[in-house]
C-alpha cells in the first residue's frame, strides 16, 4: 500500500505552481478592476482611444457641409469685433440666395451690434437658421423661437480633450438640443428622416438608422465620468478640415459657387486665433502645428457624425456591458498568467509578451473600427503585471529549488549532472525533497589498504592533509566523467555513475559503466604518481581496492526536513561494497579493481584486459557473483597494464 501511495505521488503532477499562478492572476485581476473602478485607468484608456482614433483611415471633408470662417484678416478688414449686425445680415442674405438646407451661427448675438440689428433678427427667424445660447440660458438672441436655438457648449474631458458630444441637455427651461443636433435634423427633414422614440425603449430616440443610446458613466474606457444629459462618443471623421471653407469676406463679395451652398449645412464661426475659440482633440498630440481645432469645426464634426449615422454610413459608437468588459479584462489577465507559466526562456517571455500585446492591440483596434469602444489599457496592464508577477514568482521558486538541490548534492556532482538535474527540476522536486527514482547505475567503492596502521603513525593534522591529496584526485576523476561523489567514508569513497536522471536507453547505461571503469583506471594511474611523490617526501605509500557493480538502484532524499542527504540504496550498492572488500589478502597491484559480469556486459568487447577470479560468494549474499579484475586497456592487440609495484608482481 505504501509503495502504491509513493508510486501515485511520483506520477501526480505538482499543481503548486499552477495554484500560485492562479492566485496571482486573481490578485492582479482584482487590483486592475479595483483601480479601474476608482477611475485611475481612465487616463490610459483615453490615450489608447486617441491613438486608435488617429490610426483610422481619414475620410476627408464632408461634401454636405460648408464652413464660413471669421479669420484675423476679416477682423482687420472690419476693424471691430463683434462685427456689426448689418454685416452678419448681409452674410445670411448671400447664403440664403443659394438655398442651403440649414445655417448654424456659432457666434453669440444676444446683444445688438448696431447698425442692422432688425435686419439680422429677421434673418435669424428664418426656419432653416439655428442660433446659439449657453446651456445655462445666457447669450440667447431675443425674440427667437426656442426650436431655432441650440446650445454650443462642448464637453471637455479631464485632460482637456473633446471626445464626447452632448445632444440634449436638461435645463431649468426644459430640454434643449445642441446646435449640431438641430442642424443635422434640419438637413434630414426633407429626406423624411425625423426624430422618434425607439421601439425597444421609449427613453431612447432614433434618427433614421441611428439609435442614440446615451453614454453611461462607465462606457468604454470611461469610469465615473459626468454623463448627465444625452451624450454620445464623438466619432471624428478627420483630423484635418472637415468641410470646404470660405471666409466671411468671400461670402460678402459673392466669391462662392452656388453648389457650395445649395442643399448644404452651413456653419458660421470664428477661426481667428485671437478669439481663442479652439479646443484640443484626439488628433492634437500628432499635429506638428495647429494643435487645436476651432470650435466651429468641432460642431461640424458632430453634424457629420449624426448625418452619417442616420443614413447608415458611419454607425454611432457602442459599448460592451460592464460584465463583458470585466470578462475581457479577466481573459487577458489569465492569458498573462498562462504565458508566464508556460514560457521559460527570458527571450521567449519577452517576445511572447510583445506578440500578445500586439494581438490585444489588433483585436481592440478592429473592434474600434467597427465603432465599438472597449477597454484596452486595463487588459494590457493586467496582462503585463500578471506576466511580471508570475515570472518573479517563478524566479523566486527557482532560487529556492536551486538551494534545495545544492543542499542535497553539495558540490559532489559534475557540472553536467548538476545542469541536467536543474533543467529537469520540475520532475524531481516535490515538497522540498527529491522523490525516490529507480534507475540503473554503476556504483564504485574505494578503500585504502591497512589505513588503520598508517593512521597510527601520523598526527591527525598531517594525516588529514595527506588523505585529502588522495581524495582530491579521486573526486576530480569521478566528476570529470559525469559521476557524483555520494559520500566520503573516512579513507573511502562511494561514487555513482548514472544518477540523478533516470537512464532510458541501454546506450546510456553502457556509457556510465565505461566511464566508471575508465575512472577506476585513471585513479590507479594517479595513485602511482602520488606514491612516487610521497616517497620523495618521506610520506607513506599506499595500496587501494576499488569495487564496482552495475545494476538497479533507488536514488532520492534520505532524512527529514532538518537533515537531508542524497541517498543511493539497493542491492547494487551492497555488491559494489562487497567487491571492494572481498579477498583482501589478494592485492596483485597497488590499485586492485574488481567488477562483475553485470558491468562487463556493457563494455566494448576486447576493450579491457580482464582476469577472472571465478564465481565468488560475497559476504551477506547467497548467490555467487562472477568476479573479474580489470588489468588494463587493450590497444591494437597489446595490453597496457595498470601501474603496479614490484611486490605486487611477485
């Protein structure tokens, strides 16, 4: 039962990282939605709106409109401001000759500017003329019917940009329409298009194909915006001139073509910089000069928008519901969490993040081009923050895991083994320790012959320095052949080849066995050099026994949370240890290397010179083991014997 439980734990994926990523994702989503609810995301959303507005195709001038401008040259010519009522009356007379559908005067005329006030009032009372007033009721021309007066107040966002149009405002005198909205209705009336309530909601109204659903305080990227009155998002036609322009003097001199006026909407307003009737628009940041748009052109943009919407050419902006916007933001936060968890390489994270932001921008712009404004900055920021948080969390976990690995293996692994272990750490690390893994490895034990006798003759400090010279050589030879030093046993060493990663193919096990034998022969060669050096220095010469065996082992963490050790256990370990210690009286060379047929089966045929010691019953085992001594290498038909002393050959 315990084995089944261990087997299941080893195969059930560790969902800790996924849970942490999910928690991080939800936390970021909560922060983004909270910040958005407070209105702090609105500035970024408005910037994104402006960029998308500028990126759309420029539709150019609207042929249904004509703008009569009052320029600085006009003011210098008339030498006064406001210009007299008689001059304005003459302008209206010239325009009316060519039968415009509607004329809008974007100039306050509430105070008579003699001479000619009666003449101007007569012109303003004509049914196709709309004059202006303020929403608060001031600046209205006297004796003009309310249906021929519209307000010209513009809605300005907190950053000073005009993005909304106010169609109808509630005043103490009742509801009043905007100048632009009245002009659009006058233009459409001959075509049989009139304002009427919608069938699905009598509070909303419809003009031709355009259904006007009032802007809410949280529509699109707005949050807590002042949505009083009947507002719509201003759908700019162009960032340049919206209509053909003629100056006031051109009209007075008759320098206009009848076709420029006939059946058109004519707006009269100031473009003189000295009169300061200018406003910032979404196009302003991209303009090298003339950063602001004259108020009369802003009103013309609104008229053009209403006309296009009524005939179905350019729909009004629509918005998703609050629920849909929240799901949209959550979706991109989840994408950020998935990307942060799924991509490992830093460059892949960077390129993947940039690519997904491009996708987000592309989708948002396409939807925007369909006259639907959805949040862009909020999902983008949520995506970036989630990717960043998950990557930071992964880096932290990686650091913690690396510390665990180093604590488990210390400095006893070769760089290749350590790198391989670290790259596959997700399969090894669970609950802060290495799970047991069954694999095939080659285990090698080494021991010094008669070490107890030698240690009696040396001071502990001198003995330690002398012993470390040998252990340093053994460690170097093991690590250089992708083995690990599992433990030091005083004067002995236990090395393992083929861990910690499970070997799947026979070629891998074969390589480990060959590396182990090569390592043993290299240690024997190094021992001969050490003995010669120690002899010169008056230090004791030694003989060693090496035993190695290839077979199944289980590797993993041994111990508890306070003390962990990388353990290698199994009958293979016992056999390798018994091979090292068996027949201690038989020492034919300074470094005796014993192995068994289970290791030799992985070596190349005729690669090594071997000496059979026959089937031996090792201590603690009932079955015998075919034991062989590795004598040397075979090269081109010759045998290179391992270094050996004179006494070992006798």
